[in-house]
């Protein structure tokens, strides 16, 4: 996550970027003075495993799983991508683009470079440009997500700047896979699960989080984060087994949702007044406006975590 636009001194070393690697085993941090990697092998402490001070003003640093391959962008050359072998301290290659690089995503097959109105798809083995998606809707936040699965290697990005449409692109066969009308408001966050078969979405409104099947685009789950206004979802993240989904925002609360399908039980006649009232209430939802019906059917957080601060950009992950 790019922190360069954060107001004030973003902490020690003037942080510019923070992100987890693809399997949530390490944390990358970019700053005015360079970049660092931290191991997430222990829940008790954050162990620094590498530090580089050769490149200043690092606004993007993305590591490929636990390998030595790292993609770097500096504020001093925001249109230039450097791909390096950080353990050897060598540069493998570099590419320049027509506009500022807003995001870089990697998996074992592809490297994606996101500009405000285009996306470049590289073969990660030789870094050749395989395909360019041009004239995308304005995407100043560089919002996009890349599945880490080799077989379901999909890219998701906003299909509109005014409503929450998601474009899903097959990066192996280099063709559009689907368009999902996910929300009424513009998108704020996207995340694939590890299998590449589920996509979580949130809009700028920030109250509802939805999970869709990929590539079909069928809505599988719908969760209500809350009803508080002016909430900005900062990040979404699945656990590696795909059973849990976390959501962080500009509030002090991180929500964790459990993705489980409730098995239908045979209908039983209620034996108490409250049971009868509940049955009538649920039956009546079919006559209510769709917005009200959705609220009855939305799941709530399985667990929450309270942060000691609010109002800052942040990123979450579920490490196991």
C-alpha cells in the first residue's frame, strides 16, 4: 500500500509503502531511506531480515513470495520499474512507462504494472510485455488485484470510475473473463483468495463487503462491516485456506469474517411466541424493498480487532 500521500510524518523513517508478500510470510516496507523486509514467522516479534539503503524514496517494493526477486519503484523516478535480486544486490532489468507507476503485482507467472489508465502484463520469466490493457477508467489509486494461483491466474481492476464494476482478466490466455457489477459506488478494495476462485470487493461507501466466485461472478457471500458513514476500506485479505476474510479501514476496528455456508435445516414449526415472531419477520422480508431485505441476509463479523489509532492508511493480512 502506497503511504506517500499520508498527511504528517508517517512514523519512523518516513514510511512510503507497506505490503505483505503473496503468502503472508513477510512484510515489505519502503521509506525515504530505502526498504526493509520483516519475517512474520513469529507472532511475538517482527524480525528484520533484510535492509537496503542503496535506493532512496522507495514508494513501491514488492517481493515474489520468499524468493530474492523484488520489484522497486522510487519517487525520484516514478515511471521506472526496477527488478532486482536483493540478496546478490544486482539489478536484473528495468522498464520505463508513459506515466507514474501506481501499483505492481507479482505471482510466479506474471508481473502487472498499473498506471492510472492502463495495465501492463509481463511474463515474469523474461519480463517481456505480453499484453497491454489500454484506456481503462481513471484509476488514480492504482487499485487492482492479481491471483497468486498458477491455474487461476486472474487480474481484477475497476471497470468504471463512477460505479463498482469489476473487470476480471485472464492473464494466461490474455482475454477478458468477466465483468462483475459488484457495488453501486466506486470500488475501494479488491482481493483474491489463494485459489483464485474467490474475489472480495468493497466500495467507497465502505459498509458492505461482497465475495464473488471467479470467473463466473456469482455472489457467494455478503458481509456488513457496519453502518457508520465516511468509512474508507483500506484493505481486504483472505486467510491462505480461504476460510476467513479480514477488512481494515480508517476506523480503529479490523473486522474478520468467516466464509461458511449455512446448511439448510428442515422447517420446524415454532413452539414459542418469539419463535413464531421470528418466522413471520423473515417471511415478511420478501415483501420489503431489496435494500432492506439485503440487510437481513448480510453476515456480521466473526471477530474484531481494535487498533490503538484511527484515521491512517493501513493494510491487513491473515498469517498462519
